[in-house]
C-alpha cells in the first residue's frame, strides 16, 4: 500500500489533484497532511514536503508488480516533486530548534531576520521503502533543484540500489551464520566479551546501510548514503 504525507503548506487544489491521481494507481492509497512540528536536525533529514512510503517492498522493488504500476508511480512522483519544488518550506531557529516558516513568507525577509546558517529548506520529496520480512526501511531523498528528467533518472536508479543493498544484507547474514556455527574458527583467542562487542558493531554498521537515508547525486547518477 502507498501512504503519502505532506506538509500543509501545499496548496489544497494541488494536493487534491495529486490524491486523485494517486488513487488511480492504488485505490487503497492514503494521503494526509501532517504538521511535523519543530525540528533540530540536518537538512536532508528534515521532513519532506511530500513523503511517500511503500510497504511490503521486495528487492525487485515495483518491477515485480508490473510495468504499469512502476511507470504510474514514477509519473506521479515527478508531478509531486514538481509541485513540492514550487512550494519551498523554510525552517528557521533563533535558538537550537528550527521552526517551520510559512511557505508564503518572503525569502528576503528570512535573509534579513536570521543568520545564514540557521535557515534550512525541506527536501521536496522522500520515498521510503519498507521490506516484507524485516523492519528495514530505506529512505530515498530527492533534493531541491532536480529537473523532471533527473527525477526520472533518480527513480529508475532506485531498483538497482535496493538490489545491491539486499544482496549485501543477505551476504552479511550468511557471514553471521558462519561465525555463529564455527565461532571457534573465527573468534580465535579473542575474549568472548570483545567478540560479542565486535559482532554488535558489525551489525550496527550493516543497519546503517540497510536502514539508511540515501541522497541522489544527479551529477553521478547514483544514490549516496548520508549520515
């Protein structure tokens, strides 16, 4: 099922048109406005103007569901990105916690009122994929300033990225199984507490990849994991 949330600064006519088109792709889809509240995080991690979440996604992404669904969602994302890109949402924090600026606030007034490093802008769109059998959730962040062609390329680069990450995760789990069943071979003379701590750090590093945020680098046409 497709779930979409959006920051209420989007024009109502725009959201209604997007909702109608989304229901043509997935009659069970849900699209709701949500005020994300104060934030105190890096720019790529700010709530997107439009957030799209897909549940039950396998390594094959949408291609397994058919070309029509894959292309239908692509066209919708391109339209949604364009709408969000035309409605910038600024965050400004006189202290440590930024506050959401209304979208109709003049940018020049923001420049006048704040220090340059305090204003950030929400990314236009994020696409989150939740896997079937785990709690793994990959998030793909579409940054500001992409052309429709670049959004198209970003979308088409997702399946390959998901596939690579899925194969990496499967390979990691095979290694864990080997180390568990033949721990004497792999542990050697390492003290047990040190061995367990090492295993814990390895799994944490793996989760940073399989449950991470990825930002599209349109110059190199690749999704890059960001901290």
